[in-house]
C-alpha cells in the first residue's frame, strides 16, 4: 500500500494556496472599490443647500441670470462660447434615484435664459 503522507502534504499545500489567493483577491477588491468614491464632498462649513434634481430644474429652467442667482446662489465657475454661457454648480444637486450628490452641474444660458441643465 502506498504511503498516504505525500498526498496529505499536497492537499494541505493546495488549501494554503487557495486561502492565500482568496485573501489577495479580497484585498484587491477592497482597494478597487474604495478608490471609486470620487472627490470629497464640500467642507462641513459650506452652508449652501443641496437640491434634488427636480427641484433644481424647477428653480432654474427658463430663468434669467439674476433669477437663478436669487434662487440657487452664485455659480462656482463660469465659462462661455460664441452662443452660450455656462454656469457650474459643484456639490449642489443630488440625484433622487441614487442619492448621490453631483460633483458638477452645468447650467446653459442662451439669449439670457436657462435652456438646459447637464448633470
């Protein structure tokens, strides 16, 4: 009858390798998921309100620049091209489906009124 000791040693080595591989996979998954969180939210002292998307739409669509500032405040950044002005609101709007806060919302003005919002 053959000696069973080598078989036991090879099974033990296989179990050790499988446990080690599972630990490495779990660590890689943890590191991968933790890096997907995106940029940090606004500082705790930022007292500006965060609006749900439908509320933000209602407050700005079709409004003038002055009305938008009155409704939701000044934008964080602005830019423009030949036809449009673009206002950007950072960390000010939340998606009601995912409950995630949008890092940047672009408000598009044409002829002095809001014609679009890009989330």
